[in-house]
C-alpha cells in the first residue's frame, strides 16, 4: 500500500500576506470572563468588516441575473471566402470561449424561469484579440432607434413609484411604439419561457459585415442553434418553477456540465451581398425585422460546446464584460443604428461597473498580445503599465508597428457604402500650408525684435531632448524658415 500524502492546510493571512490568528478571534479590552470594548488596532477585525461592506459591485442595469460557463468553439465548415477572421478559418480550428446567459429585466437573484428574453454574452479568445457576440434568444428586438433603448428597458422593469413590475407601464410602451410587435409576439410565445438554457437558441439580431483582406465584404446575420433541440415551458409551468426552484436554469446548466453532459450549439450564418442589400424589401439595418430563411438559408460554420464550470462565479461570470464593439479583423459593424449605439453603451457600462481597467481581469483578458500605451493608469492597474513607454501618439523613441485598419476591423471601403454613407479612414497630414502662418509669426517677431529671445527659449528647452528628437525639431523649424531652423540648431548645439 502506498503512503497517503498529507495535504498541508493553508495559513490564513491578511490581504497583504501577514498571518492572522483564528478568523473568529478579535481583540477586546478586559479580563475573563467578561470582555469589554473592541479595538481599532485589531486589523483582522477591521479588514473583515470593511471588506464585507464592499463585496458588491454595481449590478448590470439589464442582464443582471445570469448563469455561465467556459467552453470552446470549433470551426466545422470553410467560410474563408467570406471572412479573414482567423478563428473562423481552418476546419478543426478551436478557440476558448466564455458564455454568459441572462434574463434581461429582473435584478440579480431573481427567478430564472420568468417570461423574458435571454441575453447571450459570448467571448471568443482568439489570436487576433477577443471577439464578443452579445445576442438575444429571439431573432428580433423591440426597437430600432437607439434613443428608445433605455425606455424599452425601463418599461420592462419596476414602476418608479410602486417599485413593482407594472403591466400598464409595459404595455403602454409597446402600444405607443408598435414597431415592437414582432419581438413582443416572440416574447409571449412559449419561447419566452425556455425549459432550461441548454435548449435555447440565440441570434445576432444585428447585421454584421464579414470582411476580407482585399476589402470585399458580405452582410451576415448569425444564429446559434441548440443541438439538443428547443424546449420550452408553458406559462403556468414557468410560474410554478419560478416559485419552487427559482435558480433552476442556473443549477441545470451547472449540473449538466458536472455530469459531463456538455451542451452544444451549431453556429449558422445568413449571407447577403451588398448589391442584394440595396434592393432587399426590408431595411437590413432594422433589427425589428428578420431575413426569412427562404430568402437567405442558414449556412453552418462551427460548433460551440460548454465543458467547464466557473471555478468562482464572481471572478469568472459576474466580472465578465461583453460588448458588440469588441471585434476582430474580419468582422466589422454595419450601419445598424442600434448596433452603433450598443458599441458605446456596453463598454461604458463596464467602465462604470468594473472600472477603467476591466479588460485586465482574467475573465476578460485576451490571450493575444496587448500593447495599448494610450490606455493606462486608473484604478486597479494590474500589469506593468507599459513602464516608461510613451503615452502619446507618433512617438519617435520606440518603434511600433501599426497593423490595424479602420475601426480595427478592416471595414471595407467600397462604392456600395455610398448607399448608406461611406466610412473612410482619416488622419490629418501636414502640408506646407501648415507652416505659412507660423512663418508670418516669425516675421512679426522680427518687427518687435523678439526673434533672438525665441531662438534662445527654444534651444534652452530643446537641449535636454534626445539627439534624434533635436534633429526632428531643427527640420521642423526649417520648414518655417530655413534660417530659423539653422539658428535653433546652432543655439542648441552651443548650449549643450
């Protein structure tokens, strides 16, 4: 018989590492058997109480209650003719995934089985950065105008006076914004009360662009169809389950993965050419409308499988942040106004909820290399903060490769875009025109005899700069007037 290995229990410490006594002890004044006042010097007690009051972070305004798990996405069909996104190219290519499925309106801790749309936050960790998909369990949305986005969500939440859910408020919004009728009917079908999360579909709702290196692109809508088949509850079953097992969906997903019964979904896309988009009977940027499958059949792409539960719900799921703006090269936004608005709203919510450096949290951190020296400092900066690397654009003291494209997604720039409004990359370039007024100012200095002072002031400040930066300054001033550049160079060299 082999010897049993004795596992050494951990030593309790404070957060800074100092060992502590029994976590139930506290320092008090007095002698046995009666003890008196507690002491502020008892760091163990103070830290325990203070942290407890700060254990909660702001919950999401919507999608607060959720279940989640880790998994992988595998490419099963070749779509290299549609997109250059590396994680979608190469049959058998696998990428790690974090998935969070939520109700929309209810607060955290509410019943899982209430009638509601389910949100689908999916983060794919790719070699080109993270790809987020923030989808819903119905293929259409209630509004197409982003200014109505806060209102539709408020109408589904609690009344501002009574603090209870209010059917008058709910229906008043939808009656007076009837573009929501398609989504409202989907919500009140049996799909609004799914049996569990493993038997649930999700849809992009938005139209995206799949782009290629040559600038060509197609419009796509994305679907994740459960491989287990859709299962729903009746209204009465959902109400009963919400009361008896309010965490049923969360427990069902967790327990299935623990049993090794890994749920899976097949990713499909609908594909539309730009020319077809211009003539289609419905506005493809209107997310209250679907693309009928008879017009644009589903094409399989790959398979998502959930195979690992979170090791800690807060660190893995509650701190996860998803945004439609998180796109890899080969996938780009369309002119859908709701998509454009969500690309701002979601990361802004994450900054409020988690802080400016939420991307550094392990559940959000990409597996690809990150170099973003213009995004630094702020609370909870965990990494090196880029040391002394320049935090301003076009620095000459460090060689940096700029490999990205417009919007970091490689958005195509074709004549088709004039149909909806062309988007193009722009960065102002310096021309001789920029030096004309500076030259005029130099002439003014000649009239008031301040040229010498100007040369002296510049040379004194410039003398401590690196030599290659000094040379750049000499050349810049020479474009104002050749004699000015020469005078500053001589004064600077002399000062050194």
